[in-house]
C-alpha cells in the first residue's frame, strides 16, 4: 500500500504530466497546420507563436498580484484551465488568422499562469522540496507522449490536435479540484515582489553581467527559429510524423540535464554557455543540409542547445546576483529571454520564412497570369496526380502521359488534365534533371517530373532560411566567448563556482561556498518563444513562482 505522501506525489506528478501534455499538443504541430492547412503566411505564423511570449510577459503580473494572494490555488487553476480549454477548442474551429490568433492568445494568457501556479501548489504540498525534480520529470514525459499521439495518430494537417489539447485541459480543470486545498498566501508571506525583475537593472553595472545579459537576450532571438519553423521544415522534407520526431529533442534534454553538473565542473559555466550558443549555430547548419538523417542529429542535440543556454543562463544569474536580489534577477532574465526575445524571434522567423517562399507560389502566379489555371486553383497532391496520369507506373509524370485523353473524358476532367499539364511543365523547367529519363525528356523538349521535383518546388528555401539564425547564433557566441576571455576569473579548470568574478586586487578572496548554489535557480519551464518540456533541475528545485523557457 502506498503511503499518503507517496500517493500525493503521484497525484502531483499527474498534474505535471498533463500540464505539459496540453502545451505540447498544440504548440509543436501548429507550425505545420497554420501554413499548410490554413495557408497562413510566415508573418502571420510569427504572431501565432508570439502568443506565448505575450502571455509570458503578462502572466507573472497575474500570478503575483491576483492568483496567489486572493484565491485558493486549485480554484484559480481550474478557472484558468476552463478558459484555456474552451478557447483552444474554438481555435480548432477557426479557419482564418484573425480568429485563430484571438483564441490562441486568450488560451495562452490563461494557460501560462498555470505553469507557475502548478509549481507553487506542488512546493506547498510536498514535505521536501528536493522531491520536486522527480515530480517535474513527468512534465517532460507528458510532452513526449503528446508528441507521439499527435505525430503518429492525429497528424499535423487537421485541427484534431487543437481539440485534443482543449479537451485534456478541460479534464485537467476538473482534476485540479481534487488536489489538496492550497489557500492563498498571506500578504506578508507573499511580499511585494518584483515580477519583471526591474530592480536587477543595477547589476548591469557589472561589465561581465552586462555582457551576459546582452548575449542571453540576443541568443534568445535566433533560438526561437527552431520552435517556429522546425515542424514545418520536417513536414516539407517529408519526414515521417514530424511532431513525434521532434520529441527526440526532449530525450536528449533529459540526458544533458543529468550531466550538466559534470560539464560545469569540468569546463566552467561561462564556457558551457558559449558552447551552447555555438551548438545552436551548428544545428541550424545541419538543418540546412535538408538531409533527414542529419536532421535527426540536429534535433537530438537539442539538449545541448536548450540546457546549456537557457538552464545555464539561470545558473549564471544565481552565481552573480546577491542573495537578496536573485529572485528579481531571475525574473529579469526570464522577461528578456522568454518575453521580449521570444516576441522578436517569432516575428523575425515568420518574416524570414516569407522571404524564401516555396517556388510553387511563383509558378502558380505565372500560370494564373497567363490564364492556364484559375485564380482559385488548388495544387493537387502528388499521389493524386500519380493515380490519375501515371500510365506506365514508373512513379514519374511525363508529358506524353498527358496527351492520351480518352473519348469518354468529361469536360471537367479534360480541364483538370490540361491544368495539371501546364503546372508540371513549369515545375520541370525549374527542376534540374535527376534521372536519365529526365535528361532524355529535356533533350526532346518535354517535361519529366519526379516526386522529388514536385516536393522541392513546394517547400521553402530552407537552406537560406536556416542560414540566418545560424549566422546570428555564431556571432553572439563569438562576442560572448571573446568577452569572457578578456575577463577570466583565474580559474582555468572551472571546478569552482564559474561565473563569479575574481576578487579585485587588494580584496580578500571569497569564502569557499558551503554548497554550490548554481543549481538553485533551475528554471521549471514556462517556449518557444518558449520550446519548447519540463526540465529536471540538477540538484535543487527552483523557487515556486519562477518559470523557465519552453523546450
């Protein structure tokens, strides 16, 4: 029989599981659903992903001044999940950008505060805060499970994942009411707080902290490209179950999180941060190959990107800020990385996707101008064309196969055949010959289109898209690395509390720490901008009112 405390931990673990199950269910596949099912532009998708950033900026104010002081935590959680769940379902019925954005914004404004509230409820009901990592781990598991359900069962092209997220959130609203009663904190216990961390601005007088803050903010901008564009990228290169494939990042995340103390002890925290920034650049260059096995590698190193940068940033703040200013400093860096940087990064990523659209857009525009196809023409799927016109069953479409219309062919069928012929002719002209048959057809002035030709013409120019965040990440990494080289703290091995400045000449060296505190401010998760999964802190859990970036 389970003890009462064990049973309570299990119930709180279920809470964490479904908190992040809900978040992952929609935030990952929406990257494909918006452009490929609703026809949203990159700029519009930038605003769709910005809903998380907007909510991340607003939610600390709500949690700090209303939710955690006036009402019982479980009641606030239930009310917010009802609002979020209903709006998520309504988002699934939305067929335009305006309605989708509005419902997702309301839903995220309701959902984001529940992350900190769920953590607060957990901390206030467990007997030992050191148990939190085991409970928090179920958030990562929930993220992974939702990825497999959406990626393998539901897919990214239908709004079913939005309905799933909404339904689970409504069920979660009922579940939280079964959790222990957690009354609001007394005003004297809650304190006034500094939820945007503005009082930490005085720390910027330290050149090292200023360098770190600027670089943490700047690296947060290209980092969002992954959350905005990766799912769409995987869909366009015909990767199987893109949402499920992306869960490999969370698996790597868990492994790197477990090894984080070793990396810090061996190389020093500042070098770990610099390596994390460089790895962001490397993964984007790997994506630019458009090679699926290499793309799997790029996703698998997500742990080094996310943990080294985001988690490392929170640990660095903990080492640099005075004890009485750590909460404000953590809020400040969260505000920059998860709020402002995510907002800018999401919109820049969307605009970048618009700069390099699929070539099919130019093809159809030209055919519409010449009246070869109507303005409302919908490009058919490749398998649909093969089923109709691949007479020799070789898996390719040739011009001669479109010349053999039957006498019984109806006018509508004849029109569709001629439109498809015009479309394939343009595609063939833009595609390099990949086979002997294609070369032979080109010599004879005829078209020959393969599945690869048809797929390539309908995907964004990802090589150029990924190049932008790769260059940006590399520049930030170089700036940060050169900066820390100029301000070495004299500890080459990095075994001590790396990140703390060396004492000035004439000053007494700092006392040896009783216990490394670099683990105390591990972010729980809040993003993607972020991000996207629940992290397991290396040693001790974060404060209950903090939130970390999405994994």
